[in-house]
C-alpha cells in the first residue's frame, strides 16, 4: 500500500471515531431498585433455613425490606407469603397458625417492585412438630394409682407442664413403673426425636414405645406378645430400655425377658434350679454388648449372676450361667443397692453394696476369651449422711455414682467412692428427692409432697454451672420417674 492510499483511509476513519465519542449520553440508563430482605434466618440454601413450630402454635415473622433506591419506603412494593404453595398473606409480616399437618412445609416470601416489575424472593421451610417432640417428661400417678404423662416442651413458648394424651390409648393403666428413652437422629445433631418407653405394671399394654414426633405408639407389648403362648400374664415390675439397641429388658414374675420388635422372649434360664429373682435396680447391661453378656442381682439367692450367649450369633439368648466366679465372697453379708453397665475400659459391669453405713463398689473383669474371671473391689466409703439413701444412679457418660438422700444428691467417682455434695435443693423445697436424671447438660430432679393436692415438683439445674434454672412447685401428681429429651445447648 502506497502512502497516498494510507492517508486516504485515515481520513475516512477519524470522523467515525469523533462521531462515536460525541454520541455519549444519547441512551437513557436507569438504576435498578435492588430489594434486600433481612431479619430472617440466614443460610446459603433454603434447606438450612428451617423454622421449628409446634403443632397448633403460631409463627410470627417480621422481615425488614429495603431498596437500594427507595430505602425503607415500601409504598411501591407488594408482598406475598406462600406456605405449602398456598398464599396465606399479602402483607410484609407473616402470622401463621400451624394447624394443617406435621412435617416440613416449604414457604416463600416474594416482594415485587410495581415500578419495574422486579421480583425478589426468600425461601425457607416450616417444620411443624409435636410440641412434645423435645422436652422434660414426667411419669406420675394420682391417688388412685392411675398413670399419666406430663411434658414441659422445650419447643413451645408455654412454660408449664402439660398432660400428654396418647393416640389410640384410652389410658396408661395403674401403678406406673418407669419412663426411659433414646434419641433418633436425622441429618444433624439438631435433627432428632425421642423414642420413649413407658412402663406401667397394671395395664392393657404394660410397655408402650412412643415416637415423640407425633406422640403415637409404635410398639405395644402385652400378654399376647409373648412367644411362649400358654397362660402367660405380662405384669412387669421393672422395665429398662437399652441405650444402644432397639431392645427393652423387663422383669416379669422375677424373671428376665428381652422385648424387641413387638415380641416378648422366653425368660432367661426358665428352668433355673435355684429359682432366681431379679432384684430392684438389678439389671446391669454391658455397654453395647448386652446381646452377648448380661448380669443381674439375684434377690432370692443373694448373689450376682453372670450370663452370656456363648458368644454366638444367637443374640440375647443366654445359655451360660457362670458360678463360682472368684471374688463372689466379697459381697457376702452385704445389702445390694444397684448395678449398671460401665463406660470404663476393661470394665463391663459395676455394682454397689452397703453394710451398716459403709458403701462398697465392685467390678467384674473378663478374660481374653470374654468369660468372667473375677469380682474385685473398686472402692469403699462411709455413707455421706444418716438419712435413708433414696434413688441411686450410675451415669455411664461420666463414670460416676450419684445418690440421693433427703434434699441432696451426692456424687462419687467409681474408683474410690469419695462422696461429695453434687447439688442441694433450695431450703424452701418440700419433700425429699425421689428421682433425678442427668442428661443433655441438665439435671432434672423430682420431689413429692404428700400433704399437697398436686404432690410433684420439678427442679432443673444447669449441669455445667449447677445453677438452678427452673423450679416448678406442686405442678403434677405424685412423680414416679422422669426423663430428659432436649436439644443440647
């Protein structure tokens, strides 16, 4: 290309550039009024925005809506709340009564800018639950010995114990025995419900297993649940749910039975020539290994019995009853108090006895072949008070003994039984401690005042600080047992 041609092309290009530069501002640009929704649960995904609402309770949400141009002026905005795909409100605030159904329900809040038609939305879930899904549970009896269940919900806002009625059951029966439970978890530590086991001595269904999500019985055990047929009458005197397996242990006519999947198994060692009888507090289930091993205190023969199933796949069918275990004589002449599983390396079971005012703790050791070798003494101590020792509880999570006497709970390590005060009720507490449980960072203590119409009182302490957090005086009938099933704080 020659110089003359190049100059000609440049002359054509320069006016075009000048024309583009002078065209700035010929187009109309508008800023968008970006809507921000705050004041609600925040998470990167709607599945992390879940509002727990007790059935029949009310959810009130008051979001803050601002525009990048309009600020807090909402005069040009419209609002819509949808729950389960149905419009329930056309205002900014939501007032929703959860009375349709249980479970997780989708919800959406939509804001529309009328001036531009721009829509902004926020999605979440409403988890409609039974108010008694989590809470403090109390099993009681009135003066006619009729059983009732009460719950202080840790979900609902109401701070009182409510009587809980069970679907498909007219009543629980008479002479209640115990309430125990385990947790069933979903996708996270906060996604759980309680599986409760309620035992009543005289009832159509003496053992009832309940799903706390809707408080419906999932398993009913009665005389017809027995696999052996005949004239079997199920009238248990002790019932204990396994903490690790979906199994329940029951004592009926003094004999040990395993309950699972709706059936009551034959009694262990039904033809025992010494006619054993399980003592109160006399079931020690090894930590997670009860399908292979079991130990009970035999009230008739005044000795610890040790059983196993031969370490076979035939779970809970105990075939070996060990006699002559070394160290059995250590317990001679002493009064049995309680036994338990032990969450202690190399120790499967632990036992507590007394003689005069002296307390004695024993352990059972097993060999490499999983057969019992010997009993040995762990510790001994003088009883902390001359008052009668009431409820005794071994907490496998902390490996400590807890004893109630009067209005005080004493604590001791399993190693030495060096008893010290754990908690003492306020001076205005009426009645002695009848039951207590330590779980989920709380201590739940029950007392009964026989002179009062509503005899039962509940005291709830923080287990870490030992600060009294709640006192409910004379709120329920005579208390038989308690259980905690709350979210760990």
